[in-house]
C-alpha cells in the first residue's frame, strides 16, 4: 500500500511497481484525469503537477519519489475549477485552442504565482498559444 497526499486528500493506493510513473497513479488509480500524458520524456509538460509547490513533470517521476510529499494536480487548484485567478484569466482571454496542454501550463504558472510573466515556463503548446498564455499570467496577477 502506498500513501499519497494529492490535493490535500490522503490516498492509500495499491501500486503494482514502486517505479510506476506518478502520472499513471494519478490518472489510472486515483482517477484524476486533468493531468495529461504528452511525450513521456519530460519535455512537453502536459503532465506537470506541483510537488511541494514546485512544478514537476509526473510522467517520469516514480510514485515512490512522491511518497511523503504534497502533490497538487489541476483538480486541486480550486474547488470549482474556475475560481483561481489563473483559471479566471485563462477563461477571460480564451487561452486554449485545443486545450490539451493547458492544465500543465496552469500548473507550471502556479509555481511562481503570484508574480511572474510566464517567461520561465518550458512547457510545449503545439497550437502555439504562448502569447495568450503569457497575457493570461500577467492578467491573473491583477485579479
């Protein structure tokens, strides 16, 4: 049995392998599907979650590395999914095009929120919404 603190809730999960990527535990065992699988090699950032407040790629982090740490997924950003200033700004500026990478983008932006302008985010958006992402981060700092 593995114990994980995800979004402030303790989850006791049975994991077949302690080296299983945290992403698969979050999605397939715990059932929180907002965190996405993109590349599987820590490049795209679709799988970004906060680990003790730091943006981390969950696709190559083993579940054993996450034990005893505070994990925050997109579902834990706000109770209603729209009330955090970053979420409000994303909606107001209609940031997403396809939307696949956006949960990871918001999680990456949270690492330095409030403050920051998105210039340090290394996540990839295939649709190229970077200008709207940066504008939303700047707007969120004023909300």
